């Protein structure tokens, strides 16, 4: 219980820091939510969406899961996309993977049994679709990182096929989808030069 108490103490400290620099911050935050960005990223604790792009609470709508998957039958992810696009009217959706992703490593090596194996099956398909490219890379670490990039490419493609995104584009709503990757070793983001819009 002591560890949990530290979390409450950390919350109190954070509130004090925020209100000391901006006394009305939480009053403004409580009134509305108008982010222009939906971030779909990995659940990895080392990849906190807001912090790595230097955004405050309220500025980014976030969905995270293992290995930043966008799967058509994942009701959770698809609901987030629908809400972000139809209600919040976000202008950008960023799919952000990261190098040395544990989910990608497990899918390439040997995933554990259970639900995680079913979830990682989608990344294994990305590997099989790009097997020649990946197998021609000599270092295992580089193979993993290439698969991390290709996974982002695949998820961007899946996202562009989602009904809310397609409907938004058909209606002329300004919306762009981007593929990025994050390097935990230096903290920097890399644009994979993958941007899709409806125009």
C-alpha cells in the first residue's frame, strides 16, 4: 500500500506544480476537450505520448495497446478512432511505434501462449508479408527494428481502411494519417515519411 500512497503523493505534487505556474489550468481543462491529434501508440511504459511530444493534458487524444495495433475487429481501438474523428474532429492521427518493441520481438521470436499470441498474430503476418526484406538483414537487432517500422506502415494502412476515417475523407473533413517511430535510446521521433490524406 505504501507504493500506492506514493502515487497519490505524486499526483498532489503534480497538481501543485501545474497550478503554481498556471492557477486556472484545471478550470480551463475541465470545460472542454479539443485536441487536434489522436495518438495511437504502444502501451510500453517508456513511450508516454504527451511527454515525448511536449504536450499538456487536453492536447492529445491517446489510445495505446501492445505494439500499437489498429485491428478492424478491435472494438476498443475502433471506438477511439470513431470518437476522435466524428466527435472531436481531430485533424491528425499519428500511429507511433518504437524500436525494440517487446511485442514485435515476441512476434518474431516466439510469442507466449494465450491472448497475447492471438494479438501478436497480426505482427507475425507483417513479418511473413515482408520476409525476404527482413531476412536479408544480417543483424537480429536491425531485423527487429525494421519489423517495428513495417508494423507502423501496416497499421497506417489498416487505419486508412477504418470506416470513420473513410467517411471523414468522403465528407471532405480535413484529416491526415501519419506513421512515426520513436527511439527509446535517444528519445527522438522519426517520421517514416508516411502521410495519407483524403485529397
